[in-house]
C-alpha cells in the first residue's frame, strides 16, 4: 500500500530526508543515550562520595552509594540490549576493525594535518574506534574493581586497597576522556544532530566520512573494508 498516488514509500515508513543520509538507527541512539545517562549517574554519585565539600553539601551518603553501585552494575545493560539490533551489531563490527586508511588518519593527527583529505575515514574514524575500545575496556575494569569493593570476599588474594586504588585512578582517567569526548561533540553540530535525529547532511558525510558514504552507495553495510581486528 502506498501513502499517496505516485509515492514510492510504503505507508508508515519515514522517507529519506532530502540531502541527508541515515547515520544511526533508533536502537543505536537509545543505547548511546542510556549509556550516557548511566555514566553520568556514576560520575555524579562518585563525586558526591569522593569530594569532601560536595559530600557535605549533598549528604545522603547511603543513597549516593546505592545509586553509584547500581548505575555502575547496569552500565553494560544498554549494550547487551543493543545486540538485538542488526544495525548496532554492524557498527560494532566497524568499530572493531582497523583499515589501512585508519593508520593514515592517525599519522595525520600526529603530524597535525587537519584537512579531510589527510584524514580519510569510514563510518567511524580511527580516533572514534580507539575511544570506543578504550572506554569499553575501562568500564569492564571499573565494574570488576567495583565488585571487589562491594563483595570483599570475592577474590581474597586481591586486597580491597588495591581495588580502590585502581578504581579511583581509572575514574579520573574516564572523567578526563569523557570531557574530551564532550568537547569534540560540542564542536561538531552535525555529529550531534546525527546522534539526536539519526540523520546527517550528505555534504558533511562526504567531507569527514567519505569512505562510509561510498560503501553506503555501493550497498555494502558490512564495515570499513577491514584488514585486521582491533585487539
């Protein structure tokens, strides 16, 4: 059934916006938002426990501990639910692979070359791939050390002091990395629009993710022409 005479889109489907391309599905955007919210709860509750003046101002230490523990243990949940989405799984494959042009992108960053021609990218550039891999690993370590602090008898041969040290050190590292992530996002209106609506302008995609646009045009939804997996 067609929506109107001469229309090529079935009723109930969202037509492709003129001059724009679909970057993220609804499921991917929901995973990003839910993960961001849980991470924010973790950081805010941690600050209320760790920073003396803020702890005195907020009070309710037991509540902050509960919020911190359960938001932390829930962090992988959006990811796990996202695995039900084919588009989410496809983007995970993209993030998990480095291509030849990703190494070219990193060399351009090292030499401070900023032109899009010097920094070729698929759907995700090399910096985004490294960030995704690092934050995923950091969250797993934070969960592991957090559980050791929560259940002190879980692994008796690892002291609680060691777990606290690693947990606190990594928490500061995550904070700085997330601030950098948000600064980069705030400087790119089109990237934020893509995460908010799912669509980006074709000109932006051509300028910063030209290889992805070529793959989309060729009908290849599989990835960024991978030549090796990230480890």
